[in-house]
């Protein structure tokens, strides 16, 4: 009698290392978001067009009554501020998308699957950054259409774009953390309401020096003011003279503020995500 030995099946798919697994799973999550864009092009388009509408309203409805101290066209002052606000307001779309997944149980489903735990958040951040780049391109085109021009070399323009994307990346992770904490759309709406006054409490539209004392001080230290000031300087666009240390140090603060926000909110978001359902 011969004895038959059953060999274990060969592994068809080699096991992935943790880093490669995170990359593959994150890209899968990003493709999932892209599929949502394809199925809901109207929602995606509205998200791109809304900042353009804001720019047109401020440029044509209010811009005629605005003057830049020291000279310069108000549109050249306004557009960099609007570009920065567009990056900062991306926080809302991140929160809405993530809380929708939470309320539909999608996030719990992902966490029960054999995928890299952080892939859900990394994939979300990749998708939102791609959306931010598209938004930036659309807004630059819109700004060009209303008469905005930059007076800078290519390297300076790229540096300005890099600073805006850095701010967006920091606001994105803040949005991820707030969405994980809020969990419900009602609380997200409350945060959305606060985003607008915080955005306007900056140098995006006017100089903080024109605001009442303590209000202007808050606006001076707003991270959006730092990025707006640095971007105007890099683009060679007009800006009101700075009357505070924060205004004079806009460029270093435009780097330090996002890095500080990332240092706080990335660990908080990852920790909160790991404890979901506990």
C-alpha cells in the first residue's frame, strides 16, 4: 500500500510587507473615492464651481469699492486670498465624506476587513489632496479670467502652490479628526458654520489692520493669514503693509503653522480611528 502525501497548496498571492500593504490598500481606497466622483459628477462639479462663484462675487460685486493701501489692483490682492480659503475650506468636504461613511457603517466594514488599518485614512487624504489640486487649478484659471496675474518666476509660483497644499494637508487631517470625534452630520454642520467666520477672520479679503484691535490681532495670527501673506509675496501680488510681527513673518509662519497642526492632529486622528467602536 502506497502512502499519499498531500502537499499544502502553494501560496498564489505572496504576502505583502506592512509598508507595501499600506500603499496598495490606500490606493484601493483612493480608487473607491474616484469611483464615487464618476457616479456623482454633479456633486463633484459643484464642489469645484462654488469657490469660483465666491471669487466672482467678491471681484465684481464688492471689489469696486475696495482699495489696496500702497497701491495695486484689488483683484491681484483678492485672488491669492481666495486660493488659500479654498484650500482651508476643503476641511468641510473631508468631514462630510468621512461622517457619511461612519453613519452608513462603511468604516466599520473596512475595519473588519484584512486591510492595513491606516489605509482608510491615508486613502481619504490622497483623494482629498487630488481634489485640492484640481480645485487649485480651476481657481487659478478663474483668477486668470477675472484679470489676476502674478509677477514671479516659476520656482516662486511652485513654492506658493506648495505652501497652499501644505495648509490643505494640515486642514485635511484636522477635518479627519473632527469627523471621527463628531461622528454625526448634525455636529459636522455646527463645525461648518464656524469655518466661515474663521476664514473671514483672516487677511484673505482685507488687511487685519483695518479690523478692531483684538479682532485684527486674532486675524494676524490666523494660519490662513500667514499662508495668504506668503503666497502674495511669492506671486508678487500687492499686500497691505504688515503692522505686526506675525504679518512680517508670514512666510516662516506659513510653514510652521501647518506643520504644528499636522503634529497635533495626525496622531489624534490615528488614535481616534483605532478606538472606534470601543
